[in-house]
C-alpha cells in the first residue's frame, strides 16, 4: 500500500519529495556562499576528499542550525537536565507556531475560496480591512478585560469579511472576475490604510509623523502561552480552531457541500438547485473573515502597533501555503507550520553564520518547494515515478477556473 | 487498399482489451465495428492508428505487413482517423485547418499557397459531395460540417481507409443522413471505411459488413440484413428487449400544466414561442423534434434554470416564479440532457452525486450538518437497486462508464417521491443494455402515477416510451399525435411540414444563415 503510494506518486508523497528536492537545491546554493567550500573545490583534483568533506560540513551546519532555531535545540535539552529552564526547550517550536499563525489563516482564506472555485488574490486587502477594525477597537474603545480581546478578534473577522463580501457581491451581481477585483481592492485597501495612518483623527498615533497607529490596549492583547512575543499565543489556537472549523464545514456540512459543488461544477450545482451566486458571496465573506482573523492575531498578538508595512506578505504567502496544502484545511496548517519554521530557522541561521548564509535562502527554499509542487512531472522524472492520472496535482498546477 | 488486422491482442494489466482480434477491410467496403461501450473498439482503432502498440498480432496492408508506431506511420500507410472530439483550430478557416501540417507552399521562403489549398479543398468537397466552404471559420460551423472538415483533412493526406469513431454521437438525425450520403460517395470513390458505433439502426443502414465485438473478442460477423435483436444479443451477450413492454397507460388527472411558455436563448432570440401543454399522472408525453428547436430551453425553463414568461403549475401549485430548488422540492425529478456538465460532478464520489440535489434535506442532513453515514447507506442501497457498476460508493463518478453515470442520475432522480419527471435525452450515448434498463425505470415511474415528460431526438426512444407525442419545431409545438403515427409522418412533422420537408435538400445546399430565413412552418400544417 505504502510502496504503491510512493511509486505512483500520491499527492502527500509528491509534496514531501518536492520539499526534499528543494532542500537539495538549496544546499547547493549554500555551498556557493561558503568561501571555505569554494576554496576546497578549487583544489578538488589534488584533494577531492577535502572538497566533499567541507561541502558536507557547510550544508549540514546550515540545515542543523535551521533545525535548532525552528524546532529543537539539543543544548536546551541538556541544560534542562542540569537545572535549566524546561520551557526553553519549546521556545523554537513556539516561535515557529507564532510565525505560522497568520500564514495559516490567510492560507485558509485562499483555500476555502479555492474549494468553491474562486481564486482569492485579495487576502492582503482583506487582511488590511481586519487590521483596521481590530486596531481601532483595540485602542479606541474601552471594554472589560477578556471581552475586549474577544470583541477585537471578532472585529478583525468582520473587517476582513466585509471586504470579502464586497468581492463576492460584485462577482455575483455583475459577473466581475474575482481575480481582477481582489487585486484592485488590495491597492484600495493599502491606500486606505496609508490615509488612515496619516491622520491623527483617524488611526495615527498622536504627535507622530510616521504612519503608525497607537498601541492597542493591554487588555486587548492576545495572551501568550509560550512566553513573551514573538512566542506563540492564543493566536495560534485561533488558527488551529479555524482550520478545524473549515475542515468540518467543507467535508461535513451542507454549506461546504454546496461550496464544493459550486467549485467543481457550477452548471451541475445550478441544475441541483444550488444558488451559485449566493454561494460565491458566502464563501468570499468567510474567506475575507479568515484573512481578517489573520490580521487580528498579528495586531493583537505579535506586534501590537499597526504600521503601514504590517500587512507584509501575508496575502501572497497565503496563496503559496494554500497551494502547498492542496487547499485542504489541515494541509494548509502543515504548510503554514513549514513556512513558519523556515522563517524562524532562516533568521536563526543567518545569525549563527554571521549572515554568511543570508536568510534570503529561506525565500529561495519556499519558491523552490512551490515550483516543484506545481510541476509534478519534474518530480516524477527526478525520482523516476510512474505517472498516474488524478493525483490532485493538476488543479494546483493549472491554477484557477480550469 | 486492403487492410487486415491479424490476431491483435492488447492487455492493460489483467484486463484484456483486445483478445486476438481479426478484422479484414476490403477496398471500397464500409465495415462496421459494433460493440458496447468498453468492448474494446477504441483500443483496436488506437492500435491501428499507432497510438497504442499491440502486445501481439500484426497489421497488413495489401497483404504486406506494416509497422505502425505512430499516427505519422498510420497516415503514411493511408489510414485516416476522424476522432469523436475534433482536432480543429476554431479561429482558422476550413482551408487553413485542413492544410495544417501539410502546408502547400510556393516560391522561395515557403510562402503559403492559399490558392492551391482552397482549390484542393473545393475539389475534394465536390468529388465527394461534402459541400464545405473553404473560407468559413471552423468555429462558426455546425458540428456536422466540422466533422466533414476532419474528413477532408484525412482525404488531403491521401487516406484510403477512413476510421470514423462514433461519428454520429454528436450529430442530429438530419446530419447523420448527410454523413451516410458522404460515406456512400467515399465508398464509390474506392475508399474503405471503418465505422465504429453502438447504434444498431445506423450500422444496419450503412454497413456492408458488421463485425461485432464483446469484451475484447470478435463474437461474430454478420451482413447488414441481420435483425436488430440478433445484433443486440451478440453485442450484449444475452437477449435484449429493444422496446420495453409496457401496459397501456392509465392516466389520472392533470398534474403538469404549461401555459403559453416563452423562453429566450443566450442571444435573446425567442427559442420557445408560446408553448402550452398538459401532462396527466401516469402518462408519458414524448417531445420529439430535431435538436435545436427549443427543447433544451424548454426543459431549462421548466426547471427554472432560464427566465421565461407564461405559467408552469404542478398539481395546481403555480411554480412560475419558483427557484430551481423550490421546483425540485415541489416534486420535479430532472434528468438533464448533458449528464457530465449538468447532471453530475465528475470529481465527486458516487455517494455525493447520489444526493447532489437532496443533500440539505433529512435524512441526509440535520441542521447544517451532513449525515455522512446516512448518505453512504442510501447510496449503497441505490447502487445495488439500480445496478450501478462501481467498485465502491466512494469512487469518483467521472471514472464510471457513460451508462453507469446515467444510472447514477436516474437512481438519484427516480428514488424520490416525484410528482413529475422530466428526462431529456435520457439514453444518449448509452449502449442497448443500459437503454433497456433506463426505459424500464421510466415506465415504472409512469405506472406509479408520475407525470412523465421525455425529450428526445431519437425516434426509437419516442416510440418506445411515449403515450402521447408532441412535436416541436422552431420553438413551437406543431402537433400532438398518438404513438401509432408512422415514422415517415412523424419525420415530416419534425421537419416542420410536408412542404418544408421537400425543400430540405435545397436548404442544405445553402449556408445555414440563409436557410434560417426561409419561411417557417405554419402551425397545424401537418402531414397526415
């Protein structure tokens, strides 16, 4: 069974092989950054053993540092045995989860829309919508403790959902293509954010010239579980809960059945009495809400002051994460964790090697993984797998709307 | 050119798709290859065309063994193939399409010789009565003419043997007649033809010899004079009822009333023009007509998939303003014309497809939660009750054969408590065994008191099922008849009127847009 899955290249196996191949290619790139290795290779013919040994040392050091930074550092384990902090063992993992949190949520936003046949490029704009509402509720409103947190998180969801709903509405009523609409709305939202952050009457912190919002109130912050920021907190639990909700919704609810039918065949959905346009509106509302939640976990969790650059690359990364997770909720969680680990590990390795291995290597790895996932034929050729029909890769490779 | 296939064997894993098949096609012969879906016809032709290499056996042309390793070799050997799905560039003209890959050039630098291409096309078109305009854009031509473009493509590459893979599946009865005329003139020109089909009548009408294959083996060779029953029995492996036996209808009160229904097509032109009819419970109304006379739009309007004016009521409830969902809930069962597009979601499992339009109702859902166990149980029961051949209810429905896909739709739509059943082309593309099954199920619905409407362009189907026949022509119902009307008279009605029918041959020679402007049929001008 497992052998068959491997030789025929099931989608999980293909993803793992893609990651493996990306690490191999990334390793070769690391070699080029190391002057000791390049010097050893220049005298390859006189001492080939040295060249290979130096190469191995260099790559294994970089990747082991990455592992220590993102997952587990053995020295913290031995320290714990000699009276050190036990919690410190989990700091790397906790940082990874913290990094993964917003990625998982924007990934879910893209994934759920994708299952209903829509390509949500607009997670970035929806993120901004959620961030604006969550931030305003965070510093502008006084509410009792606990309730303040909850209201802000819900506000983030609503802020994103409103933008998503508008996209769905435009598509349903006018037939406008969601890709165009979401791309354009991203710019609208960026500029709206810039405007709001430039006026103290709006979101700008008083007595500031920079585009920056006030800190949100302490009682609106999401509590951290694994230590101080950037450690994981309640935000990560929200992301996992959202994934569980999406998984249930998609596979076990009538709404999800409706979404999936619309995504797989709008004409069959119509003939079965499903209101396709209404489904578009609802799924975009949900997708926007998830992107808004992503914003809430950031502005209430990891960095509690909204700036013009806060939206970072959460939107585009969400597309990548959803693609890697094959638009499945739990797949998206795993892909988000992988990307979170790469981010954390990349920063760590850059520090450990005094920037000789720059953290840009992580972006190269991410790009390679997605490239290989999107080109299943390449992976099959490299690992000599037999072709099968319908590994689920085609949809990912083909993009949206057939 | 004499073509001979000897002992061709092709295995896919444990499945033997072709088991020592022998086939001889004499020069100037139309050889029919008759078999059910999945009998191995297409595999055999792919072997002949070099798309698949056989495990055993050889191909001989004029008694000389040839090796065909690719379509290129096949073309060089004089074999031409017209696939079910055409390989044409829609934005190119006919001449450009047929010359693609064998471009005629002149002068230095290989300038395209358009003039010669045009004259080549015209010459072939004239020689075999194909009537194709070399300058027409392929995308704007009807399917029947596109098929002729494919034939010209093969002829231009000097094909002596033409393989036509299920060529009539996409054609209207009129277009089929035209194709047969062309096939005869090709035969007279010394070309031989392999005609692949599972339709008995067509095979009997056009073939010189019929080879029947079943489960990868040749089970017999018969002349076209063989009875349909014998051919069907050979094909399916058991005796088949070509026409289901049914008791006379016992119609009760009127259930479905359609009054003055008018529907527009995509371009806003009226496709259905003021149609009125009634269907009683326990009665099958067959709507006959050549494809494209408003039947598709009529069905979609009855389901609420397309805006319409006029009224539709079922058991006295006015459904004119109801959504599709409400109409389905009001008790309409719907078997759509295009099962893959409208009836099923190919990527979904058989079980999911079994509840495609009832997934949100008890017992399959409680609140917004799906009842997966219940869905699975119900699907398992339906699969065995309707004899759907699938390895499990979790199998994606898109991997089933056409007949089994249709059984999934029929099972879903007939297992409900229907007041009315609307089935459009319910057996299109199915083999005789599946047709028999679907027909029996439809008659069973009638006998349970359901008002049944069947839309079909196949006369056989209309006769087999109908208790009453309505004929549609240019968006109107031009007459209601009893099922004892002769096929000739029905055919004339479908063509509009007797006068209209006589002028058909004239119309065919004209480009389609001009033909449309001829005066339409007058209502009630029937041919009895």
